[in-house]
């Protein structure tokens, strides 16, 4: 089972591979030199590598984007992470350096994190987390989105593979990743930009909001809708539309619409804290483009889900258990 990505899949693979570095190549950033290690994950326009800083041998992650492929996600990533650092956000990887190898690729270097939540989930029985772990991840991923929204950006591709964990002395922190599809939704006066009349679909079919399906402008509420689908999947192991792929977007849209009604809703929330999650979904559906989601209200509903189901927030995470 894999998670599909809804970006153009036309064949640039060989061009990308030809321009990416080999292991032990040295790359020069604005401040430091780094030795390229093994590839951590491939990407449509580049890849993520482990790199070692020459001055002290410390390990980081470098995200590379091949030059001249008409996708400027890395520039957006740098801007978002820079704003997050300025605002002292706690759920963002720290920026370390950036650079460009002319004719090959540009790159940013950041904190190296652990496994992403999608891969972690697949390693468990029935491909789902325990209710305690799922709800604690829900809380931290929601906090990450609140930080992103506070600095004026929407993500537009919220899904489990775009969150990763880092464990320090037994404490687990969740980080948000991959800001290439982000959009600054505020203008120079810090007001919400007016929605455009027509927009292209952005995101991943499985988690996309209904507004994204309808090719309407997205705002923070759409990130929260995608977040809820992601959390439900972490709790149940699947979604009613998980079997459909990106070229079956109409079918996914129809099933999401059906989940707003009794039978579809029951199926969607079968293994979830039904009362609290139904309230969250109803709240999200009541938001309009210009509404700012009340992250605190949603967090309170998650806390009610803990309490009403006799769950404890201080239990070990699923991957920490023997």
C-alpha cells in the first residue's frame, strides 16, 4: 500500500537522476560544506539526502531540487521555514544552510528527523495506531498547522507523510514538512487575500478537502479538513475511499460528500471517538473561506475524546513499547 501524489508524473526521472550528486560528493552552502550521504527519500523534482557537515561531522537532511524544471517549491520552502524560525515555531525543522550547484541543483539543509507518520503507521498491525497514540499525534499535528496558519501560510497538501517525529530523551516531537505547495493567504496588510475565481486542484486526492475537489480557493479551513481525514486514517487504518487513485478523483469526492450523511458518517468514524469527531467535521463544514478555524476549540474536542474514552496522554507511544 502506498500513498499517491497528485503532481504531474511526466517523465523527468532520468533528467533528475543525472543531475543529483553521488555519495561522498561535497556540496558548498552559503556557510558550510557538506558531504553527501545516502538518499533518504526520492522526489518528483529532486530528492532528500543525509549530509554530514564538514566542520564537525554532524548529520543533517538536505532537500535538493534540480534546476530549470519549472517547479520552484524549494524557494517557497525556504521562505516558509525562515518565517517559522522568526516566529519561533516549535513544530518546524530548523534551517541550517542553503546553496546551489549551477547547472545541477539547488538545496536547503535542515534538521534531520525520524520516520514520517505514514511509514510509521504502516509498520503496525492493521496499519493503524492505538487510540492514545493517534490522538496525541492529532494534537501535535494540529498545533503544527496552527503555527503555519499563524505565520500566514496554508499547506495545501496535509497528509501523514508530511509530518515526521523526532525523539529526544524519550520525548516525541512532531514536525511538519514539505512546504512546496504552500500559499501565502494574507496580503501586505495582513488581511486574507480574496479568493481567485478559478484554481487548479492542489494536494493529494485521498486527503483533499471538498473545496479542493471543487477547484475552489483553499484557506486554513481546508488544511484542517485534510488533517481530519489524516487523523481518521491513523485511527482506523484506511478511509472509505482509500482504494481509489488520483485519476478517480470524482469517486473520492462523491464518497466524501456521502460521509456527511448518516450511513457514510458511521462508516467513516467506525473506529473513532464518534461524538467528538462528528462535531469536528460539522464545525469544519460550517466554515467559509474567510473564517479562521478555532484551533483551540478543536483541541478541546480532542481532549474530550481522551477523557470520554478513558485514555491517558502520558502512555508510551506505540513505537516505544517492547
